[in-house]
C-alpha cells in the first residue's frame, strides 16, 4: 500500500526520488522519507503528511547536502505503529550505517525483535520494518557482504515484503527483495532504478525487470543482478512499459479523478478494440482459454474481488447467469481465503483487480489454483502478479489510473464482463443471435452516450451543491443496478467522507426505512425496460412519504418521476442490461463535485490506498 523508489546513477538523486514518490502518491500515504548516500554518509530525511512537507524539510537542510550518488525513498501508509516521524521510513540499524524501506507486513516481527534485542539492538519505532534493518545489519556483521546479508535475512522473514537496503560501507549499491509485494527494476544507461510500481520510473526509462517472489536484485549504476534466495542467478526478461509519462499528467483538469472520468468513452473504445470487431462476428478474447470442452465440465463460476472490483463482479454475475445460464458466486477475497470452499477442477475462478496486486485476491487465486481450478484474471495491469498467475486473462486497457477512487477502471471492468458473458453465451449458443447482434450494436454506441453525459454536467453540479451539506445518503436500486447503487455510495464515502449506503430497494422497509426523514436523501436508480422500474418507483414513493429528499437517476421521461423527485439526473436511453455502464458516470461525477464543494482531497482521500498490497 506504500510506495518505494530507489536510484543510483548520474542524475540529481534527490530530484529522481522526489519525482518517483510524487508519481506514487496516488497509492495513499501518511508520511514520507528518503535516505541518500552523500559525502560517504547515509543521510535520512523524514516528514509527516504530504510529500511537500518532506521537500521543504530537505530544502531547509540543503546546505548539508554535497552531491548524493544513490538513494532510496518511501511513502508510508501506517500498519504497525501510528503515523509519526519515528515510525516513518527509512529505518536504520542501531549504528545507523544500514538503511531500509519496506512495503508489506512481517508477521513474525515480534519474535525477531525479541531475539535482536537480546543481541543488543536498540529499537526506536513500533514498526515491523525496523526489525528488518536490525536483522540485515546483524547478518552483515557476520559475512561483510550486503547481498548475502539480505539473502540470509529474508529467509527468516514471514509475511509479505518488498524491501530495499543500502549500507554506508557498500557504496552506491541497492539490494532489493520481494515476496507477495510488487517490486521492479528500471534499466537505464549509466543509471538504474528500483521501485514498487512503474509510474515511479516511467519518466526515465521504459525498460523494466519484474521481480518474482523470493528473488533478490543487486542494483548499481552499471549493472543489475537478479538471484533467487539461494544466490542462484536468474535470467530475467527485460520488458518494455506500454505507457508514456503524459499518462501521469492532469492535462488541464483540476483533479486526476475528473480527468479519468472524462477518459471513460475512450477507455470503452480501447476495451472493445480487437475484441468486438463486428456485430456479426463472435467476440474475440484471445487470452481467454475457455473452450467448449472446459465449459461443459464447469459446475459453477466463482468471482473474487475487493472494493469497486467487487461491485463490477456483481454486475458480471448477473450477466453471466443471464446470458450463459451458468451459476455464479461472488465473494469478497478477504472472506474467501478464510473459509473452506467447494472450489475444484470443475470451477472457473475469476479474479478481478485494478492493480493486479491486491493481496487478498492474490491469496485467493493461489488457493484456487491449488484446487486445480481454471483461473481467469480481469485486471488493468497485465504486468501484475495476478496476471502472471492467470490461466486466462482479460486486460481491461484503462491506462494508468492515478486517483485513488476507481472510475475508468470500474467501467473497463464492466465492459470486460459484458464481453466475457457474450463470449460464453456464443460458445454455449445460449442467446438468440438477433439479441446478441443488437447488444453488440449498443455496446459500440456506449462511448457516444457517455460523451453526451460528460458534455453537460451542470445539472449534476447543481445537485451536488444542493446536497453537499447532508451527512448521510441512501442509494437504492434493484436487479442489475443494485451493484451501481453500491458503487455510487462507495464513491461518495471514499472522497467526501459522507456516510452513504447502497440498499436493494425492496429492503428499505425491512429496517433502513426507520432512518428516513428530511435529513436523509435517497438516490433511486430507475432504468426502464423491466419489472424493476415500477418497483423502485414504488419504493421511492415510500421514502417520499417519510419526508426524504429524493434524487432520481433515470433515462425515463415519465411525468411521475418529475412530480415525485426533488432532482432528476437524466442519462441517455439504453438497453436496461447495459445501463450500469451508463448509470455509473453521473454517480462518479456527483461524488466528485460534492467532495470538491466540501474542499476534500479528491485524488488522495484520507486513510485510503490505490493498491492494497497487505491483507
């Protein structure tokens, strides 16, 4: 959940570290720090809060800095120990000669800490990371070789880690190691990088080496060596990053979130490109290896995900069951991994994650693979850990998403599920061909309809201003848009800190209706085309009778809506089955504008991280 960047080479080391950390800010953090090798010393600078505080701290002490030649930096999201200077990374050993930054959680740190205290190590923080610093320093004292010291140390660690180490006595060498947490090496000429994610290095190089679990990288300005934990050389492929530095620019938008909302029409086009060639041709998913024979053997499909990806998965369940007639279970990854499941070789397991590095989902996928299930991954990062575990893959092609609150990646996941559901239906021949043809035609039209919403947002802004002072919200829907209600409520919670809850509309009178009065707005998602429309309308009337303020999200021109609701947010007409891909956009914008009116940090909401790499 934190960010790491390391550098050795000819550039301004501090500038490289700060730019790298800036490009990782989207991951979420509460403190920051850097360690540089300068004038044959290890110098450490830390601060609480935003990165600008660290920049100011370094600027104030600029006179003591000569010419750094290497360094490591870190932004921390607190897990062990509260946000404080003493708990901020980097951490050192007792003598201060060795310095460490770390992402992940060390599960046996207490036992190691007790052992190291007995050996004379002096601990200053409450973190698990400081244990690594003392442990590596102790091993170094025995072998006088930093690479071997790191190798011997990580063999003793239990849990997840991406760790970078420097030592005063080993000039301009950075040693990195990983297990269950992402880490990569950026390859340059006369310089090399190490980082937890690609945005940290993309300004300088597009050549990368992805470390796998239990691998160690020794990085100098002229060389990169990769070994396993036993010291055996591993020959790794150098891969080329698919993104340009401009992907990290706001391009004139006030926030990344607003930019990414406006990118959604093109994101849908990207997802469809190469997969939906023609409405008369079958869906093409080249990396999905689900044949008719595999389908015949399937007893069920399990979809595992977290957060926003979980909501996309609920739409996926509805689509697959409706189109292909296959039973689908959707479960939070954090629940799946702690119970006895019935997953077996006749199960298709679909893992969904924007980052592809979500710790709970990775653990769940590994458990499913142990039971011989076929694993399909839907992710925005085809270079991720989850993608490498996949038997089948659907890359969603949303591009780098910087804002912590997922928007375009959610829409891309939705479209991927539409394509997958149609793909399965075409293999099974379970849908009428004319229906499928019309569905494909409407899928192609979705980007234009979303552009219509984005071209005039004044009504959404007015609604946001009107309701920005309310402390609680309820979102209701039925059928396929129940997941839309969940996702809309989540977006409002994430970035405005307003308590918002999504409910099945029919459940209002089974408890939540007790909360309704003039202080509790109810947002109803009413998409015509099936029985759900009239039912949600009826549930909205029940809310109105309790004096609740009502907002409608609809494509209907029904006069009953105009007279019943205080505010009506209109979207273009669309087949009800496709409406989640349309309905999510006004809800993203509503959450965005409410948060902006309240002066919240839209792109980096408190306590949240973009990539949740710990369980």
